C-alpha cells in the first residue's frame, strides 16, 4: 500500500532552526555567508537595486530571536539578508548592482523555496524518527522535489 503526501509547510519556529535551514539551502545554490556591511540606506543611494520579499505563513517566535538577528549570504554580487520582520514573519531582502527588481525577486523566491524545502524536510525526517518509522529511500527529482520512501512496522 502506498501513500503520497504533498507538504506545504507553515514556518512557525525559532531563529536557530531557520538559520540551519538557510545554511543548508544556500550552500546548494552557491551562496556563502558574509558579515553584514554598510547600512541598507547607503546601499540604496549607491545604485544598488533592492527587493524585499515577505514569507507568507511564517512566524519566528519572538522569545527565540534577538532584536536585529540577521543572516546575510552572497553570490555573484547579489546579497540576500534573512531577518524577522516587524510582524514576526520571515523576510528576505535581496540587493544587487546591475540586477533588476524582477531578477532579484525571482532569485529570492527560488532561495526561499529551497529554505522552506529544507525546513520541511528536516521537520518530516524528525517526526518520522520520533514515530519509529524507517526511511527506506530518498530521491531528489529533476524538478527539485524530494521523495522519501518510508516503512512503518
């Protein structure tokens, strides 16, 4: 007997779990972590294009994140800053020189998709282990979907 589940996660977690999902996702896309540099205002005034994307259905628990907690990654001159917005949700600020807003949005959405996928994957694997289920096989499809075969004894 087989069952197929399609998971659409709601991100309600603390900052360390989000940071772990970001770290796992960005490495597979060629991004590297960087130290946060100049303020956003100086970046905007120097000709850098900026696009902010808020993640729907997300909440980072306020007691688990310090004020101003951020994670900054970069690839080919494009910088992505993950942070908690004023409403407690996850947001990503994409910045780059010579890149259009639509290109930044597309790259940001791809990056957020990978982060969400990593978050969901780790939550599912943890829950399967907690329920004493055995993972028989895992595959990443060409469409970047993850297939997990599980045996429940």
